[in-house]
């Protein structure tokens, strides 16, 4: 079976909730279940990434809708490729990730801490006695240089236990994480549900391929980032394969999800996607399928950036037509356009520009901004 580049793009967008118009009844958990998880991020350029990702799929979504799901234990927070909110029913298949991440953090150079095991146990005992605590409840100080990723010893200790699944995120207040004992956060029947490692690998790889539609072993592994490429390759032995046409016409092979079906033609709506949107997270896959080169330059020195600090890809139908840099000032209620780059070969007609203006208006309204100021 050969999957054309057109069909591949349509299937990819359909599987990521970016095909139909982003309207209709709102079901936040259904959106997250369809995606597998939603990445969370601290940067609040216009709105934080997790809110933007969900709003892109249903514009009836509001920022107030997400965090109650964590308190209600419909979601738990842990690390996929980055900090993410994951459907709670995934928990029994996440044991290996607690183990993997716990071992990784314990060996990582950035974790080096002056706190001994006794002090770490004291931190855990405080949480057991006092209830959920944030890092602000402790007072150890950063040792050495105050580099970007420097953390005080107590924060490292909290994160070590969090990565290992001993502690869990109870809730967040103004995005500040509160840690509690895992057994007080996770529902008892799921916390006690221990599955063999082989079953966990099988479930994680199966679900990854279902979400992706078609993928290499490496892409299956990267979806959750909870299995290795070698484990994914062994799992995929004997799985059906397809011949995949890339945007440049070259062919490659990929594994196909069972009962792979053609996806509908996407809406011609123009969308402003977040830099952390799952549809564009795998930059190599993005460029292969769409011929769209995108890099996140937030941590690139300004002089070395090709585009800008926080740049949003512009998706129209099944192709990327440009990118735009935005900045919001909630005090003055202004969203400023600080950069705009049409994609080469794409003509920006009055009709297309009108679509962008309309979507900018919707995006501004989402976060309560009233004015859009073009500075380019």
C-alpha cells in the first residue's frame, strides 16, 4: 500500500484534531484522550502552550477548563518528552516510565545535590504530615553559579521523587506545582494495578501507532518517550507496512496502524499553531510530510535566530503558509505582531490576509485582548 503525500498530511492533521473546524460542543477530556496527552509549558507569550493547543482544536475552550481535571484526578502530570498532562487511565502502563525517569534523574549531572538521603526523607515526611507542598515551602539555596537550569537542593529532591513516582502533582496554583504522596493523588485501584513490563511496552507502542496513524520505530518510541527505539522496533516486527510519499516525492517505509483509512479533506480555515503543538513537535516528521522547516528558537541567542523568539506556524487547510511572531500585553489589552514571514511560494492574497486577521482577532479575544498592533 502506498500513502500519497496528500493523504498522509490529511491523516496526520485528522489524527491531531486539526482537520475539522474548531467549533462545536466542548469536551476537554475527549480532546486530550484523542491526542494521548497535552504538553504543559511555563512560557506565557500570549497564553501558555497547553491552553493554546486545546483552543486550537475547539475555540469554545477557555483557560479555566483545564486544571480542575487535574484536581478531579481525570489527569495526572508526568514527563513524556516534556512535562505533560496524561489521562489517568494511562497510569498502570506508566510504571516503567516512573522507573526509567527515576534512574535517569538520579544519574543526571544536573541532579547533583548536597542533600543526603536523610534530608530527602525529611522532605517526604513533611509532605506526609502537612499535605501538598510547593517548592516555596522549603528554603535551601542554589549552590554555585545561578545558571538557567540551576535549582536549589530541595527542588532537586522533590523532582527526583516526582520523576520516580513517589510524589505526584496534587494541583497547581498560578502554575506553581504542589507535590503530594503518590498514593494520595492516584486513585487506589490504578495505583495498585501493576502490569508486566512487556504488557506496558505493547500498550504504549500500540497506542502510539494508533495516534500517529503511520510511523517508523523511532517515531513510535518518541511519541510517549517511554520506550526505546530498540523496544519499539522489536514490538513492530511483523506489523503491516506502507510506502510513504514525502512532500518532495521521495518514498520511505513506515508501519501502519490497523485498519488505516483515508482522512477527510481538512477545513480551509487558517490556524495559528503553538510552537509546542503535538502536530509539529517532531520537526523531522513535519518537514518530511509538509516540506515545512520549523525550529523553536526560544533558547537560541537573538543574533543567531532565523525568525524570532516565540514564532507561531500558520496552517491553512493541509499546508503551512507562513509563520508569525506575537506578543501580548494583558495590562494594555494589546496583541502586537512583531514578525511575519510568508512561506516561500505562497501568495498572500487579500483573502488569505483577511483569514489571518480574523484568526488573530479570535486568538486575541480568547485571552481578553482588544487591539492588534502590527509593527511589521
